[in-house]
């Protein structure tokens, strides 16, 4: 295939935390599988990034398997996507170090995630936490990535990756493709069930505010029953009704019904019934994901085979970029 007709590349990294929310599912993961029709896609479990905060070894290992299984259960087909673990492909660490030397202290100091995380982990403000975005740039640039689907919270890191790539290209001539972010619009932003003006966050200490993809049906129903609404009783989408609007967004996502249809469906029926219906739709929508997850997580050998094949495939592409990088910098051999 000539370069002109080659498929464009999509890359995204996911933290090895097993507990993804319906916000992650509806806003991002569910759509990932669509890319594989049109693009060459790489999805990477970023264990090197994970150790910038302290991890319990057995849990990190377990979560790495779980994250892979969960993404596959959400629809990422291992035959159509390259699914792999970051530390299995040594070029990530290698290019990460190199890009550290082309990333400025001042740039890294401005990263809001670094500021937030160093406030949260004040006993462990390590150098890796600081240079995290340079490693993320390496992840992306190794695969000559065109498109990076990420949440809005990663926009600043992505811009840094572009800046570093352009800087490198300017010093040494064209080496890296300049990636574009693909940041889903707010229409699919899922809010907390307890505080519907804040985004649903997997680390929310109030567990009733968050619905996880792998929650049991009982948990899902209980959480929706307790969801904060308002003192009105009309199911209507409106800015001054953030709780109800959020539930309508979730219901729409799982049923495919429009907001108008939902308003009509619950006309005169009150919030109690509506919440039950949202809970049912969510539990039904997630049931196949959960069943597939249970099946996959019980089959470690299969997951390991997927990781191995993914790493081999990723290695092949990463190696090409690295040999270019090494040559341009002036490394011998
Ligand atoms: N930093 C991202 C996050 O916290 C994860 C990540 C690591 C990533 N490397 C990446 C995302 C490369 C996109 C591309 O969510």
C-alpha cells in the first residue's frame, strides 16, 4: 500500500483501573469500536503511567487484566484493534526519556493535572509524575498517530504532545506526525447522580453518585432510586433541572429514544417511575457487557494471548519510529 492510501491511525491510552463508570462507557469506550472500521487503532493499558502514584503490585496486575477485559467486553475486538500493555513495548520508556529532553520544565509546570495530583499525593511528588506528559507524548508519537480520542481533561497534555512533536520536527526535519485530539462533545457528558452539576467521577467518595459498568443490577437500581432530582415532578430536559436532565441523557443513551419521546413517555408519571425505568434500561444495557467481562476475566490465558499479539504488533510500528528518531538525534547504530 502506498503512503497516500494507508489508513489513518488512532491511539488512546487507558489507565489500568478496573472501575470504569457509565460516563466512561457512554462518552468514550462505546464509540471506540467504531474507529476500527476506518482506522488503524491502538489501545494501550498505560501501566508505566500508573506507577506515578503508588500502586499495590497485586492490584496493579489484576487491574491490568481487568482493564483489557473490560475494553474488550465493551466492544473492542482484539482482531480489529491492537490491544496491548504499555510496559510490554519498551520503546515507550525509551522515547519517553528522549522526549523528556525536548520538553521544557516550564511547560510541565503548567500542567493542571500535575498540580492537582501533586496536591493530592503531597508525600510522593516524584519526577515521573512531573514528566508524565512527555511519556504520553511518546505513546502517541511512536505510532505516527493522526487522532487521539481523549476526555477533555487530557486536552492540555495533548497540546503539549503536539508542541513537542513540532519542536522535534523543527530541529531534525519531519519525524513525527502531528496528532489531533478527538474530544467528544458535552452531549454525552454524564453527571454525578448525587450532585448533577459535577461530572460523574470514578473516584467520587460518595459511591451512590457513580454507576460503574460492572455494578450489579441491585446496585444500579438502588443508585438510580436515590438519584437527586428536584422539587418539581415533571420529566423535562432543561438547564434548571440538572438532575432530571442527566437521567434523561442516560436513558436516551441506553434506549436510543429522543428527549421528546422520553418527555412524552413519562408525561404525568412522576420521578419515581422514571428513575426505575432509567435503572432498568441501564442495567439491561450493561448486562451483556458484564457477562462478557466475566467470561473473559476467567480466561487469563486468552487475555495473555491478546496482550502478546498486541505487543508484537505495536512493537513493529514503534520500532520503525524509534530507528528514525535515533538516526536523527545522532545515536550510533
Ligand atoms: N493520560 C491519560 C489519562 O489519564 C492516559 C494516557 C496515557 C493516554 N497515554 C495516553 C491517553 C496517550 C491518550 C493517548 O486518561
